[in-house]
């Protein structure tokens, strides 16, 4: 990994009057990485992205893009960044190619490179053959997002920042945007904000989670699983009495939760059960041994279940809320 980060954020803070939107935020993103930037609504994601893009100033702290300080050299930083905001404002009365040429000129792309830069951005975003001459107002939501990403790519910036690029898209359109982001990996540094967590997990090398204005977790999905949801998990499909199953597994030290209950072919119920253990040891054989001692239980299947990014996200934000409550000063009576 390149020791010189594309994005370096140090103690970044932004206040809006008495409200602290972000508080001493620190992180680094390295060249060619695709980073997912996650957080609940109002957590500080968009504020951080707008500061990195030079749109908003920080109250304190600093940020560097490609080694250039955002606060001291905002115009130089803007040449290093392609930014796609959440609402992606586009003129409805311009054609795609016309708009991108206009944006390339605003970004001071040299005249001799302008045509090639626009063509390359349209090729990457699959606009060159299908939408180049179409009026933007007639495009679907998916193609409008592609135009926004093509705009961010103009001038071949080092860093691409995308705020909710898949918002409002159907599954086919989301898949297209995912492939587009995959094509950017290694060529650009990408920081991506989204509420569609499965897409973040598929597309991103690392994840940064922000809550209440501060970073509460950062790392690969696997590293965050080890930190926030360690241990083993299995999903079991069982036919029998759920109270007997729960009592048996609890006695063996397993935590259980019923995910689904349905009526089986006989009078017995078919259960889908989540079984958890805090130990990292493989315990599938122990599970089978425990259940085999119950003559009225039939085990149909047993499969390991890795925690999803959504579960990691909920665990990380829950921990940060609990820490906030614990750190509040106690008021004595």
C-alpha cells in the first residue's frame, strides 16, 4: 500500500452554531482504494464529504487531498476531486454530451484534451452509444446517475467522492452502478456513501462508520466482524418442539433466536433457528451431538452464517450510543 494517502483527515470538526456536526474526525484513504462511508441520517457523512470537496469550511482540524491542504489551497484541491452530491443537480434542458463539455470547460480541462476527456467519461459510464445526444430531462434515474458520475470523472481526478450514487435506483440499475464503481478501483481513489449496505459490502475494500459526528469503526468487513460480532453463528433448520430445542442448546451454552416458524408435513413445526457462541472454536459437531440426544427433534440442515455489514453497522452504532450514555456526567439528587 502506498504510504502517502490520497485522503488524510486529522481532527476535522465542524460546528453549526451550538450543534457539532462532526467532532475530531480522523481517517486515511490510500491510492486506488474504494471506501464505504456509512452512518445514520444526520451522522455527519455529507458534512465530511462537503468539507473534503472544498464546498464547506471546517471549524477546526485539517484535511489533505493528494497531499494538498483543502483549507489552504481549495482551488487546487478541487482539480484533484470529482464530486457527485446526493441530489445530483442536472439541467433538464441540455443534452448529455453538451452538458459534459460545459462541465469540462468549467473544470479547466485544456481545449486539446476536452473532447477526449468527455468521450472517455461517457465510455466508462456507458453513455457514449446510448445517451450522448439525449436530453437529460428525458433520462431515467439510472442514466441520470451515470451522467453525474461521468461529470465527477472529467479531468481524470485523483479522488472520486460519491454521496448516495444508488439512491432511488432499481436492482438492475444498482448492479450497473456497482460494475461502474468496480471499473474505477485501482485507477481512482473512491469514497462512497450509501444506505444500501449490501452494495457497500460488495463494492468497497474498507468501511468507515460515523455516528453522531465521530468515527466509531473502520476496517475491512472481516476485521469489523471480529471486533463487533466475534464468535460463531449457525442457521439451523429443525423439525420439532422449539421449547425443547431452546432449553437443550441453552444448557450447552449457546444463545438461540427463532428466525422463522412454519407447519411441517407432520404435526410438528419446522423451525429456522440462529445459534450463536462467543467462542471462535468450531462447534458444529457439538451442536449436532446436543440435538441428537433429543429423540423428538429432526435436524434438516446446519449452515454457518457470517454477520452481514448491516449487523456490523447496527452493533457499531449501538456501542457508540451506549458509550455516549455511559460517559454523560451523573446528576446527583
